C-alpha cells in the first residue's frame, strides 16, 4: 500500500483519489476551498456539460493540442464510463445538440454530488480548507506541507487546475510545484475565451442570447470557424458556446479577426428577401423600425435598423429594393471585429501547462521524478467546447490514480 497525496479537488483530483483508493492505497486529497468541485459547479451556466457522447476516436479531432498524448487516458476511462458512474450514483443524464451530455435535472450540483459520493465510497480522506504550501522530495518519497503540518507520502498527484477562473481556486499553484521538480511549463494562454469587440453596439444588447444562428470567424481573410448554435452579447463584446469555440481556432491570437453572424441560417438570401418582403407588405403603412417584430428579437431591432442605414421612421412602402436587399445581407452577415480576447482569468480552460514531453502518456507519471503524477488542466492539453475538456479531466485523473504502484517505504 502506498501513501498517496492528491493535490486539488476538481474532477481530475476526485477521480485520481477515488481510483487510487479503490486500488488499495491510503489516499489524502487536499483542497484549498471549503468544498470540492467549485469550478465544476459553475460550468455550463450551472448545468454542467459533463462530457460528450461522441465516439472516442472523435474526441481526438476536438483536441487541437497534443491529442495523441491522451490515447491511454481517454481509452482507459471513456465518456461511457463517466456517464455510467454518475448514473450509478443516481443522476440520470440526457444528450443535447452536438452530443453534449447534461444531467437530466440541468443542475451541476447533481453531477458534483455523484462525484463526491463516488469519492467518499472509495475510502479516500479529504482535507478541505487546506492549501498546500510546499511539496518537497525526501528520499524516494515526498513531504506535503500545509500551513499546519507536513506529512510524508510515497506518491503525489498534482491536479490543481490551470489559471482560469482563479476565484474557484485555480490560481496556478501547480505550475510552481511542477517547476520546483524541474518540469517545463509551456506558455499559459486563454482557451475557450469570450471576445471583446471594436464595435460598441454589443453593449446595448448585453444579456441577449441568440439561438440557432451561424457564426463564422475569419482570420487574415481566411475562414477558420463556422458553426450553428448559440451566442451571447455582453458588456465587452460577445460570448457563449459559439464564440468560445471560435476563439480556439484563431491561431493563439484572435485580435483582428472578423466575426459574421448569420441571424437566419435556415434561409438563403433570396428566401429571406421574400420573407422580409412579405413582412413589409403586411406592415406597409408602418414605420420601418416597427415592422420587424416578427423577424427579430425586439432588443436587436434598433441595432440592425441603425446598421442598415435606413431611416427608422421611414415608411415601409418607401423602402427601395436596394435598401431591402442591403438589409437582408446585413441579417445574413452581421459583422463584428475582434479587439482582443479577455484575460486568461476569464477563460473556460487554460491553454498551456506542464509539458507533455516530460510526462509518461501511459501512466501520467513524471519522466523526471519517480512517483510524481499529473492530471487535468495542469497538463498542456485542452479541447474545444462541448464536454471534451471535462472528459480529459476525468480520464487523466483516473489514469493517474490507477497507475500508482505499491509503495516501497
């Protein structure tokens, strides 16, 4: 039996601790927060997109950096395994657009309760409100020091998360621990990040969510992203699933990118023009700004009217064919220019981390330090939105926990 310390109580840490304990090891999980899974609790707007039901092979096409490194992890603990785990803990699930898997209740707290229950049944010890200050090597083992004490362990799993959402505890501690053991940290950048725009008009739409629109992103005049889905206007620009996904396709720097929103992707320009013409004929005695209520969300009408250049108070009957066609083109390609991505603290996940060249992909053990393991966002792997990043956390945590050998001390 080895004495195992797991540092970090997110999904990766919980799975690592549970699997190591189930393998017969004496496990202590250290979490600096007052509860486990604080970041998991807020994911998916509180609904928790816990995984994706895509085939495992399809996962790799959704992991832009170092996908091959994750073969052992993703095949060792699959999306079917995590669904089976939460179902077994009394949490039914459902599949939505794009293969996204959610708890049937739409409450992330249910997923968290399932993971905590699984961990509790494993027999692992959990220390909450317990920040690790130092991890040092002593002989073949380690001493994990907190503010109150130091304890000896045979193996350590670092699962501290990245640098995103620091208010949930992901403050980059793991990078310092890894560096202290000689590990390289690749450049830390935001991934899946909201975007600030040059245009100010999104601010007037703050809180407006658009569903079933197509977002296209262009970088250096090249189309780099196109997808149907949901997006959100904010006080700084745009966010939501489509925007977060688009941000990961912009060659590490979204500045200067162009976004085009097709508000009516189900219609061609010709079909939309006929639709607009019907609305105009139906409201031929009304002002332009008052004739669009069946076509657009009310909050969006003043913005599109202003961008069209058509006088808001103009009679619908006075609008020329050229003006109408221009308005149709606007609806099929509402354009924004990206000023910058928000800082890494606002990212859904972190890009960069412990270099995978220094970690054994089959066990997640350090190639530099025996019995030191890594799991989750701390590693230099990240994926697109849709449940793929959480699956990486579960899979790497499970692999690390299962790979720990019998202690010799």
